[in-house]
């Protein structure tokens, strides 16, 4: 069975994103609350809504839940933009480098197991999405369907809070 590599190395950062050390995935997700950077990409389509990926059952965090289209760790020695481009290619099979990707700031997210410095972005993409085996597939969610599923444990807590803060406050 597939599983996450607990020995993979991530930067340990402060709340400004400055690298202060290195940690393993295992350390990042074992309740230590060592801050590590991640990227999120919200992929909108002009007519279909917001694309979400389904997390596979083998993931160590939030298996089986619907989540941001692209979500991944910044690797040691990589910057946020490099991680975003890499993760979009790995998870969705899309090249976002020529697209108008909009940064949406950054914030600290904390759960019972981890603490992440999250860098969310948004993009409008009307091309083909080819989800990889890193996901359990995905689909576009019309806004109304997405709103009806909020609060029903369909989505990861991180996606749900980020979506409400970034996009429902626009309405």
C-alpha cells in the first residue's frame, strides 16, 4: 500500500517564512507543531466552479476528504513559487507557469498534529486536468453545492476555513 515518506525533508520556518532549520515529514506531522511551509492552489473554471481533489485513503493527514485542488509541502531548498509549479504539475498535470496566478497572502494553520505556514493562490484554468495517483481524483464543484457541503465533514478543516475566509468574505 502506498504511504507518505516520513523521512522526506522540509524547511522549518518562522512565521515570516525564514528558514530556521530542517525537519522530516514525520516530525512535521507528529504533533510537534514545528512550522513548515505549504502551498495551496484554488483552481477555478469560468463555467464549472472550483476544482477540488479527493485525498486518498493512504494519506497521513485527512484521508478521504475533499481538499484544495493543489496542496503540497515546500521542499527543502525550494521557494514557494517553485513548489506551486511543481505541485500543480504533479497533482493535476497542468503547467501553471504561463498563467495569471494570484497570490492570496499567507497565514498559519494549526491542527492537533501540525502547524503550517500556508501560501494560498488562485487561478482560472479552463484546460484539461489530469489528476495523478497522488490524489483519489477530483472534480469541479459548483458554488451552491460547495456551500451546502460546508460544515458536514466533507472537506478538510484547512480547506473549509481557507475557503470561507478567502472566498465567502468576497460575497
